[in-house]
């Protein structure tokens, strides 16, 4: 967009329309001070709205509510980390995590980190795949599991053997876990106006046990020394502080609640509560003993701050009481000690002196509450937990038995209800199902609504010695190609002749390893070949060893596609534009360098005869090239090929050298981006969906 458009937008709002979020590192996040109605209905903003939609589609920007960007930042992601996003759809936080691991890599090298993004529903996984596909990363696996039953794929008999071979892990564990759980969503009331008709103060009770179980599973999958962020877009303490307190009770001294007040100091936040009441059918209860016997199987002890289901072994630090309705805005340098004498009681959340004896003894003030009126946004709750030692299995099982007696099958019923509830993240510009309807049919994921959900043996603790000891003997009995109904298998592509042919045809350097990195989802004819990172390869190999426990919906980046051209090409596969940025720095053959004029014409018209190029020399080079797939690189004025070859990310497109023409194998949105924002060519219109299918036809020489 132009500076003039920006000024006009600012005039409309009476202030700057765009401003950086002060708490987001590197000024990488910006706040748009416009409502949806203004953005969609104002003719003056039409071009800017189109700009936002297009840039989102090609992956240059991600649109999400500002406050939902906060939880990934507190993970403190480092290079080489293995990260689990337990409830990932629709994928904006996953995309944020992928950006982090790619920013932390060394220039010219693949990240060594890994992100596994999980979600329960197949339809939501499809949206997740669609939104993360824009990243074109080889370091992502999308899985389809109940978060509270996510498998650990353990081959080890105990913790001492889990990483006996540092190159081959014996158990799936993570350095970082993002646990952004399903919730009542009352923190989104500002933008989700329909929630006002549905909301009640007891809505959070229905989610509490599910949230605890998901978070406990996250702790079980966390490495010792690792960090987990628990978050909701709810302000209900039953979904927030009560869950964190129960995690600390169940985990004993194995975990600690971190004080992260020194991180993101520009972010306005309030401390967590230490006392609250629980609502049920219009009645407020201060302790579980006050709950009628007929409701004690619904209102659980863990919902209350004074619950002592396990001895609270944590030391109390500056215990205090504070209310979320405390009406003095908190400064960025807010001092927790200043609240020690605050006593108030509003809306059932008690902090009076009489209730102090019933307050939690855990340092819940270390949790963070982000409220809408402090910085004109949405509401969020965040807690950061660090794992200090393996979980005490006997302690956790004792709690699980108690909760199972109280809850029966309630958690299973709630899981079915969650798909109809407001969840922890909402797409900014489109409803979830609207986004799903736009998904490309090329996504290699299942559309079967009747997937078999397999519940793993362990919910909250690492697999025991008995469970892991027999697993290796069962592996050979499983036909892993049919392990998951409706999900295509993940198969390592091991045809050495084909791989050698691809390497030779495109001149791929040995430093770009293909061994064990190529996978396919086809059981017979590998039409598409995907490239995965070393970290993803290790997870896949472990998954095979344990009998395909992980249900994989998508992984890696599409690198090669089989063609059916009759032009006499010696290689059965062509390059995919999605994987070009990854492979190009290691290619030494099938590369042509075009002038800006010829490059623009190729992108604009898709098919050009060799004799019609403005640069006759380029036309001759194209004509002399053997038929098949090639890469055309933009060569600026006075630029030589050697200098371009040293650039790890030049502007390049995938083409097909046909009998007498050069054909572009790039989707309309990507071509639109190149034309409009590289060449300033505004008249380009994206063809309809049929044109995507024409890419294959171009390669087959039928156009």
C-alpha cells in the first residue's frame, strides 16, 4: 500500500491506523485500529483490505487478535527445540512458532527444531494445514489426536533409557509445550457478540476437568527443564487459576510456576487470583463442602482454591488476594507487593480477610491476567510452568482415581460438546467452516468424519515400564498402512533409482541430504513426494517402531510431483513451487536467468514461445535446454549469474520447458504477488480455481 493510502486511513480513524505493538519483539506485530465493518464497508479501504487478504493468503502476514500472540512469546523458543502445540487449530499460534524456529536458524541452513501441531477434529486439522501450508516448512507435523491422550511413543523402559542414544530418541518428548486449551471463551466478548446470549458464570465448570487432563498430558510430554505455557481466552478462575493449582498439586515438586514478570515488560498484565468462589446453577460456593451432595459429582474439589487433594508442598511466596475487577489500571512496572492489603468482593470472586484461610497456598500471583480495558484488546490468561523432574507416577495415579470416581464419563461427554462451544481462538475475518470450504482438494488429508479415535493407555503420566516393555513385540503385528481409518499412511520414499535420477537431473548437491528425508502418502504410485527435516525423520522412525501410534494428517513440504509429459523428459518428477525456496540453494542444473521484462511476461502470461522473448539470448538458452522442469531466476540489470547463485533466496519460479514454449508452474495467488508487489503491475486478475489444475496440464504439454 502507498503512504497516501495510509494517511487516508489515519484520517478516517482520527489517529494512526497502523501502529506497532510495543511489547512484541522486533516490531514484528502491528495493531490495526479499524473495525471489521470499517475495513469491509469503507470504499476508501477496499484496496488495503484486498492487500491484507492477499498477503495473508501467500503467507507474508498472519492476521490474529493481538492478545492471542502472547502465549507463544513466553515459551522462549530456542534453536533446536522440539515444540508441541496441543490444541493448535486454526493455526495462527502454530504459524508464530514456525516463524520463531526459522528465525533462530543459521543462514542457509534448515532449522533443527520441530513443531508438532495437534487438534482433535479432522475438519479443524484441515484448516490448520491450510493456514500453516503458507510457511512452506519441512519442520512441521500436523496430528489428529485427543490432546489429553497424545501418545508418547515410548520404547524406553524408564527415564534413564529415554535418550540413551542421543541420535535416536526412545520416547517422544518436547522442550516446549503450548497448551492453549478449549475454554468458555468469555474473554472474547468484545468481538464475539453472540456469546452474550450464551454465557453464564458456570460455563467454565464444564471445561475444567478436560483442561486439567490436557495440561497434565502436556507436562508428562515435557522434558525435564522444559517450559509449558498454559493459556485460555477466559477470565473464569475455574478455568484458569484452579487448573494451574491442580496441576501443581498433582505434579508435586516435579514442576514450578515461573515468575515471568521480567519478560515482555511492555505488556500490561495483572497477577493471578488466590481466592475465588464457584458458581453452579445460580449459587455461589466457597468450598467443596458447601456444595450439595447431588452436585458434588459435577462441582469438583479441584475447582476451589482451598482444595487439598494432594499435600501442597510448594512454599508460599507473598501470598495475597486480588480481584479481577480492581479498577485501577496496572502499570507496566506494577509491584505485586502493593496488593497485599487489597480486600474486595465482586461477582462471586472473594478476596476478603474472612476468605484468606480458604485461599490457595500456591504462588498463583505468578500467573498473568490480561484484561480488555487495560490495553484495549481481548482477555487472556497465561501461566508458565517449568518441569524440574519426572512426574511422581504414584502421586498422579492417586489423583486420577479420585477424579474418575467423581466424574465418571463426564470428560468423554464434554469432549463431544467442545466442538459446539466457543474455543480458544477465532479466525479474524472468516468463520472456521467458511475457511474450511476454501481448502484446496490437493491437501493430502482425510475428509472422513468417521475417523476412529484411539485412546492411548496413559493419560497424564509417562508410559510405565510394563506398557513400554511389550510395545516392541506388538509392532510387527500391526499393518501400519491401515492403522488409522481414513488417513493416508506416511511411507518413506526409498526408490534409489528414482532418487538418483532426480539428483542428477537437477544437479542437487550432496550437502542437501535426501536419504530418509523423502516421504509419500501413496501406497502404490508416489504422485507427490514430501521433504522432511532430520527432526521430523527421527519422529517418523520412532513412530514406525511403536506401531504408528501417531495419527499424522500432514507433514513436511511438497518437493517433487510426478508428471505425465510426453515431451521426452528424462526425469519422472518435476519441482513443486512450495519446495523451491528450500531446494534452490543446492541446485546446480536446470537454471535459467531472465531479464526483468521476460520474467514479468512469463509470470503474467504463463506460456511464451521461445521466439517471443525480449532477450533473444534467453530464448536461445531456453530452446537449447532439454525438455522438462526448470527454474527461471530474475536477473536484475548488471547482475551476473554467479552473484545470483550465491544469493540463498533470489526471486525464482518453477517452469516447464515444453516443445516450443516455456510454461510457468506457479499458482495464480503467487503470480499475483510477484506481479503486484515486485513489478507494481496492478491489472493482474487471479484466474478461477480451474487454473490451478491447468498447472499439471502445462507440464503434460496439453496446452
